[in-house]
């Protein structure tokens, strides 16, 4: 099973080869062109429609939602001069988060976590950044960047007054921060599991804990390199990232550290809950075995007595015959003896404190 949907080329495929793929049925190409005083948003049906915006002094952002297919992807690559190795990473989703430099451009792969029902899923977000333009790809069905476009449309914050590198920071910040509400929900699940395990251990709790740990392992695997990707952006983007934007990117780096700390805390808590659950199950089994042992211990002497008096060997002239067989009150005397033995054992167990721990 491949939980992150990674696609691979067959061995021996030349680098930069785009695997044939049909474009998504719900493919959407959105162009946003803006400056401090202007804003334009439109849907594109062909990459060539963006050519007229590249020579303008405004900032141009093109977002492709869904799988663009090899032909459209190659058309965007030719239009913006995108490196074929980066285009290959866009098509082969499930890449490890990273930031690469290609001839004055930055190419970033980010991991966007989200809930697919009760399961955690990871969508790949690919971003190309060049002088005056950004091209972003998201392979999911729902466009995650609608809030960013609303900020641009209503000129909220600094985004319209800054250059394209600030928009790059905004997209980084948005993708990284999607991890916080998801981790908050996982944290609530951890607390609920902890309460359930401490109050009443259930057989289904082990499955829920293992699923939670699997989710956290997936998040750690995909979000841990995201921290290094942001650090690479700070380290290698000196000549194309403006100095006034760098403090905001450092803030993104702080957010990646916070997310990783939360993941590690929840992983430790999940492991501890599993240990508590196993301990509680073992304790419960020990209590059951203690009850059964007490019952068996009580019936052992009773079974011995019943076995002795069940042999029924009698001979009138034998000194080894069992005289109790002909006692008038023999049967009730044996029953009373058995009750006395059982009561004596219970009293002994109670004084030893063994019965007080039986739930």
C-alpha cells in the first residue's frame, strides 16, 4: 500500500520524462494578475492565454487545480521556461517536500495535509517562482487557495503592496498552517482515547490507537522535510527573495518547528496510551484469572470429599469398609463439612486480602 500516492517511472526512463496522464475532468486554471491599484481574476482554457501578462510590470499568479495532463503541463513549462525535472516532479505526485533552484527560478514541493473522512491524506502542492510570476499546482479536487485570492481581491494586508516573493511566502504560510487545525483534531482524539482507556478499556481502542499512530507517522514522514525546505528557501534565495520578505519566511520556519513538536508530542502520547491500554487489558485478565483461581481453589477440596464418598466400597467383615455409608445423617453431615471447608477457605482468602482486589 502506498499511503501518499507516490508515482514512479519505470526503471531506465530518461530524466525529465512526463508520464502520460489524462487531465482531470474538473481541471481549473485560474489566473490572478494584480498590483497595488489593480486586480484581475479570470479562468483560462489554454496556457497561451497567459502569455500577454508576462511582459506586464504586475504580479501574475496562475493556479492549476487538478491534474493538467502532460500536454498542458508541457505548455506551461515552455511558456514560463520551467525545468523539465521540476515538471516531472509535478506530474509524479507524492514527492518529498523540497525547494530547488533552476536558472533564476525556485521550485518548491509542499505537503498539504487534510482529512479524507476519518483518515489523514496528503496533497502535493507544487510552486514555481520567478521574477514577477508564480505558477502553482494542486492535485486535489478542491481549491485550497480561495482564501488567498479573496485577500488579494479585497487588498487585505500587505500582499498587494509587495512583490511576487511575498505571494510566495503567503502560499507557503497557508499550506504549512493547514497542519494546525488537523493536529488540533488529532489532539482531541488523543485526549478522548486516553479518557476511554483509563475509564473502560475496550477491544476497539487498540485499533483506534494504531490508526492514530499511523496517521501521525504519515504526517511526520511528509511534514518533517517541509521544515528543511523552508530553511533552504531562506538559505538559497538571497538573490531572488527580498530582504523585507525574509522575516515572514522565518516565521514560516517557526511554524514548521511547532508542527513537528506537536506531532512528536502526540506520537509519544499515543505510544503511552497504547501501553496503558495493554496494561489495563492485562490487569483485567489478571483479575478474571484471580476470580477463577479462587473458585477453583474452593472446589478442589469439595471435589476431593465428594470423590472419596463417591467410591462406595463396602464389605461387612472388612475393617477398611466405609462406616459413613450407613450413617443415618451421613449425607447432610458431608454437605455441612463441604460448606464448612468452603467457608473456611473464603475467610482465609479474605484475611489475606485477596478477595478485596477482585473486581
